[in-house]
C-alpha cells in the first residue's frame, strides 16, 4: 500500500470515528480568535532536508504551505515564531538532553550546527522569534507563553513537525495555556503517514481545530493590519 493509499484509507476510517465522537460531544470547534500568531515547529534542516535521522516526509507540500502562511502573516504584521530543538552539551554525564537521548538520536541536534538552523526556504526575518527548545513542546521551559501574552495573542496557528511529537505537544500545551490552537492540515507532517492522520484526527477531536490551508489564509486575509 502506498502512502497516498494509506492516507485515503485512514481518512475513511476516521470519518466514521468522527460520527461516534460527535455523538458523544467531542470534536467541537474552538474557532479563531482576533489576535493570532503563527508558530512554525522545528522546520529546521534536520527535519526538512533529506539525509538526516529526523528527516520528515511531504516537504514538497509543507514548505509551500508555510511560505503562503508567512506571506499572509507578514502582510498583517502578526507575531511569527519559529522553534528548533538543539542542545549545548551532547556528551558526558551533564548533558542538557535529559533522558530524551535514550529514546531518540538527540545528540545530532547540536547548537550552532547547520542541522538545527531554520530551513532557508522559510527563513525568519530579524523581527521574528526563533526559540531553541529542549523538549517536545514549544512551551515547555521557554518564554513562548509570556511572549504571546505580552503581544495580546489569543490564537496560535501551528505548522511543522513532527505531528506525533513536537506539534502535538505544542497544541496540547497551547490550549492548556489559554490559546486557541489552529493546526494547518497541509503544513504539518511526520515520518509515517499513519501517524499524521491519527494525530490530526485526535487533535481535532480534543485539543484544537484542524483546518485546511485555504480556510486559514482566508481568515488571515480578513484580519486588520496589526498596529502594535
């Protein structure tokens, strides 16, 4: 079974599951707020370019989608945040990787290397935030929540990878912190197609709204220009 065939099959399965969830009161819509921010999760070379341990699929779809979102967000001057996962100390007993490297090859994600730099196809501008995180969630141990609150943000538009890890945990923490999570379907991915479809379904049922790129761009287009 090809990746596209698997995706189509899973969409049919989850469509039936959606009816069950909805009958029990799940899959309500959290909706868009009035002051969004765009958060791009781990779209650094280790994830977006081939040949890395963390390389993800579908970058031919994800990168153009993020480019469209960046253009629309910059036009309205909304806050834009990028994250990358990187570590200062990757050897010896005093690593800042915690225990995560016992499960994944986190030691290849070294601060200052090309691998953890944001993909230059979606390069951040000088006035856009790049947050280096140590854990899956963009909120865990970072200044992200404080930055968003200071900017008056009520909605986070989420892109990036991986769907099962850093994207999912960021969305879960976003709603816990009081922000409305909007996940852009075409702008998120992982290394396994089934993982993407399952997590999109589950997030849409419990933690945030999964929206097609077209809808998110239409929402951004209707926003007034942000003055501060």
